[in-house]
C-alpha cells in the first residue's frame, strides 16, 4: 500500500525533524538568554581595571586620567574610592555619606569577595593604594566560584562532543521508537492489502496499533463469514437454476413435439394448426429463456468453463450465420454477411459454442422484436488489433429503457427484460472483450462486439 508507506516515511521523518527542531530551539534559547543577560547587565563604558590604571597623582592628590571627564570614567558605576595601606579613604568619588571612611583588613577581605553595603564592588591594587569601584545596588549578582583548572578545561573541551552525543542519542531513541511504530504500521498495511484481496487477516494486537489491528481482524472475520454465506447462496442459486432448467426441459420438449405434430396435421382445421404453431413458437422462446438463464448464472459465478480453441474468424462467423439461416426465424428476416479480408484471416482464442450463443441471441433479438420482415446485416472487420463484429437491423431499434438498463451497472427495480442481451455482454467479457449497444442510422438496432485476436508469437 503506497499511501501507507508514504505515511510511515512521513512519521519517521517527522519524529527526526522534531528532535532536530528541539536541538535548534535549545541552542536558540541559550543564545536568547545570553542576549537578555547582556541587555539587563549594567553597561560600563570603561572597565574597573582601565579606570584604576588611568588614575594620576596631581598637586591636589589623586584624580581621574585627563583623557576623559569624571562623569565619562564613571559611566555605569555608582561610586569609587582609594584606600591606603592603613585602610583609610584617601580619595573618593560620589562616596555615600553613610559608608565608613576607614576599613580594617577583615573589612577589605569581606567586601572584596562579597558586597559593601549591598554594593557589588571590584578592587584593584595599584602603587597609590587599593582602588575600589562599586556598581549600583541590585545591578548584578556577585559570587565567587572555585574549581580546578582541569575541570574548566574538561568542560570547554567536552561541550561540543557532549552536545553531539546527546543529539545522536535523541535521534537514536527517536528512530528506535519510530522504527517499532513503523513496523507495526507496515503490518497493518499488509493486513489492509490482504483484506482488499479477499484474504483472511489475523494481525497481532499488541503495540500502539493494536486497536486498529483488532478492528481489521474483526472486519476480516466478518467478511470471511459473509463471503462463505454468499458462496453458499450463489451455489444454491446455481444448483436451483440448473435443477429447474433440467426439470422444465423434459415437459417442454414434449410440448414442442406435440405442437409440431398438431401444426403439421392436415386433418386439423387451419385455426387449430395456427394455434399449435403459436404454442411451438412460445415454447421455443421459453426454451431459449431457460437456456439463457442457466448460462448467465454459470457465467456470473464462474461455473461455465471456456473451451477455448484457436479458430479462424471468417469461417466461424460464416458457419454460425448458416446455422441461423436454417432456423425457423430466418424466414422472417433477410440476413447479409460482409467480412473484410483481414477479418477473414483473423485468428481468435474463443469458445465456438459460446460465440454461437452470442450471435444467435443478437440475431434472434433483431427478428423477434420487430413485427414485420427485417433486414439484418452482419459485418466483421479488424480494428486496432481487435475483431469488430457488428449486427445491425432496420427495425424499430432498442427502446430507451433497454439501453438505459444495459448501461446501468446494476438493473433497477422496474428494469425491462434484457436477459438475452445480458448473456451477450457476459460472453464478450468472458473472452476479454466487450459488447456495445446502440441505435442504427437512420433507424434500427446496432450491436458491436469487440473480441481480442489470437496473440502473435
């Protein structure tokens, strides 16, 4: 099932694509966090080390480097100060009033590592003393972490391999899960194919597709049971038709024989002999209907074997036309036969008895359904590698209801009687051909039967 196969491939590719999308999203999230942190972290124009190195001694004491104004140097910072070796503040800029002006070594050690009155501070040791600069309160989080150099090296060197391994692991898990799911889906697809071909299905019901498999098993069991019932019904129908046909033929043969005797008895008055002829004619119609009913039943259910022979189309059609000319119906029509040279030499793989029945039904139909004498034309030719057999008459043509019933896939409730023409369709289809019914021009019925030719070796 190609559609199911495409569905499985899309399922697997979608699962792999989801893993890749998640990996890309994770990387994008990390990048977004870095960008967001950069927008929230206070941006200082100059680093604390650059400011500390730029400090100069003047006659009035320490001062910022002359390259920039104090406001430019302190852009992004809250305040700054310088401590001497005794811990006294010898220089400051914007130092809050509440902060002390002298610090012990313990105080220096404490705020150098943590905070000074919730101000995150940074310290630089210079020749002129300890330079201390603070950022605004709550602006950054400050915490000292300690680790071995080897740990940092290992982390840096293993980030990319670890990410690739995690991605590969995710893909492997995804492919494993998808593969198991795809295997179950392929089993279900195989079951659907078997079910479409009319084969029994019994699928395992474990896994995520178990419910679908169970429904397929139930459907298969139901169809098998239904198929067995239909087969038994069709067999019973065929046997019943065959039995009835056999039982009717015996009394019908007696009726035909007695009718013929009465029709030929010169001692009877003409009216009685005419009635006997009518009985014989209707009995022949009844026998033909019984034969058609038995034949169509066998063809429908494959009970009629095809005894194929390789035959020349020209002699076969002439023989069948001659047989019709010997029947009583031939007196009510004028039959003409035209065959092209190609049709004369064409070879058919066909059952001659069934083709005889096909042609007999068409010729009988032209004669019986027209009140007066009718001209019937029989023509054969080879068209597009097939034998085209056409029967045309100049009668009233097919009624519209008959043509509508012939073109319907299933006969309607009030469909007209078309058993003989239906047998023509079945015989043509059994030989790999088709029968087309229509109207002749300017009037009359026209039937074209297409039959495949014997394959050339």
